[in-house]
C-alpha cells in the first residue's frame, strides 16, 4: 500500500487502459462492465487521494472485485416475487436449516434403526400437515417438473384435454404446450381463447384421454366476454383432473381472493394439484404435487422422479418454511402502508440532513413471479433522480429500484426494516449534485 503521498510525476492510469487488463476483462464477462468500471473508479480515486500509489491502482481494483457468485441485492422494486432476483427470499429459519443441512444429515437415514428411510420425510410430513386435504404429497425440483412428471405418468402416448385459453407461456419463452408434448402426450385443445364450457371438455373425452388439465393463468388476466369451467365441474367428468395452480398458495388468503389455493382445489375434486414452492409459499424453488394417494405413489416411483428429485438443502428449507410460515414473502405482501410511509419519510429526512433532495411519493407494488396478476398493493417510495439507478445497482451493496417517468423509485415493501441503513448508505455513496 502507499504511504499517503503520491509521486506527482506519475499519473493515475486511465480507465480504458485498466479495463483492458486481462483479469479485469474476465471480470467484466461475469459482473458486467458498469460494475467493474465502478470498482476501477474507486481505486483511481484512492490514488488521487494519496491512499495508494498510481502503480498500485490495478492491483487495488482486482482485489476489490466482488467474490464470484450471486450477490445480495436489496429489492426496492415493489415486486414481491421478482423472478430476476430469485423470487421468494428464504426466512431466517429456512436459511438456518440450509446451513445445518450443508453437512452430513439424516436425509435418507432413520437414526433409531440405522436403516435407510424415506428421503426428505420431514419436509414431506410438514407439507402433508399443511394441506390435510391431500391424500399424499411429493416434491420435485420446480413447478414445471411437477407437471412434466404428472403428464408422463398419466398421459404419455395419450391425450391431455385442456382449454385453448389456458395454453400459457411461462418465463423465458417456455410454453406449456411444448412442455407437455415433450413427455409424449398429445394435446386435445377445447373451447376458445375466451370461453370454454363443460360441454367442450365432455365432447373431447374418449379412450385415449389421460387426464383433464386445468391451468390457472397466473401471469395474465382475460376480461370481458369470458367464461371458464372450474375444477368442481370438471371433477364430474369421471377422468383424473390435474390442476396447476402455479403460485403455491396452500390455503386461501383474503388479500388474494382470485388466487386458487391447494386446499380449496383439492376439496373441489382435483385428483392432483401442482404448484411452485418459491412463490406465494415463500420457500425454496420446488415443485409440489398433492392429491390422490395412489397417484402420488405412482409419481414417486416413476423412473423420471429420480431425475427430478430435490437435494437435501431444498428439503431442509422447505421443511423450515412450512413449520414457520411467517416468511419474508408473507410479510411483504401484508406490509402496513402506514408503516412503509413512515420508513420512507425517515429515509428522506436523513438524506435531507446530508444535503440530498428526495421525495416521498405514493407507489403501487405487485405480487410478481407469475402470481396474482392484476392485484395492486398500496405502497410508498423514495423518489430520486434517475441517474442514481445505475450507481445503486452496481454499488458495493446493490439496491434495485424501478425507473418511472425519469425518476428512480425505491419502494421499501420488500426491504427488511433493518436494512434501511444499508439503503441510506448506498444512496449516500452515489456522488451528489454538487
């Protein structure tokens, strides 16, 4: 390190020269140019302040590069289940369970008998207890995998009867019809995009029917001249009904009256319910299968189930989430707007004391993550100039907001209250207007 003085005859290396360094070029490929450039800039500023010598700038920049791997991001977007941020954050109990499960565990061992035991029995027992309407339960690695396993077991080489209005596209361009047809099943589309009746389903049934599929349109809404056939009606057709409820709500939530839940769907007569664990349940990425005991046992024993099984860390996080369901996701969904307003006001006032001008503005948060489309949550946000967005996104503690009409809005709904100081520090690290 430097001795606090800089030889005035030596100049601080140029940014473009530093960014051409092979090690910094490699870092750019994973971290992005803006983030690496910000690290370089901070090292240059240290040299200009005399903290290091100019010939140490390159090494200081390399040393300050973030450790490879996912970085912790403060979600100030107002999107509760932000897919690009990994959807549901785990609860402290789930995080502790994952840490504990990182070593050797009894994931497939009965410690009393010393013999092999059912894999993940703690998580499965907790899931069964959470949804007693299910005859049996199973867990795979995500929601799409749950549906693929059901289609493979029930309809490979046969037909799946599904409404045309429910042939949805999920994230990253994946389409439900392609997913289902990859199992060897054939789709028998019925009805129209906006209206499908019980008679449409009944007319399509035959010896080749594997099951009727009911898909909740969890990432869009169809309004106007529409009609749909519910699970209760479909259950009268005499064939298995598989209901993909999507968002992983296990029991009804008054805040989300139009979002189907597993318990109610099973009581309505569904043979099998599939859902995701990392959405409204607030747990790890997982695919949940709940329903008829004989069918779930067939799913569990199918060879494909081995390829789709979850690891011990997921099982540990899922069990902890089910035992302590007051998750960060639930807290964010049910956050008190008044409390959010007070937090944003305090943040504004503290910034004002440092000479930073910010405003408190009303905001609208959403569920996100392919759940509860159209549901709006009253919220409040800190409004800053748009120029703050990139610096906060690439700073030492990334803070992600959303830009609306030339202003950066930081909605604290999904930011833990004990992280408000971290948001403040991140904003203050952005160069001011002076």
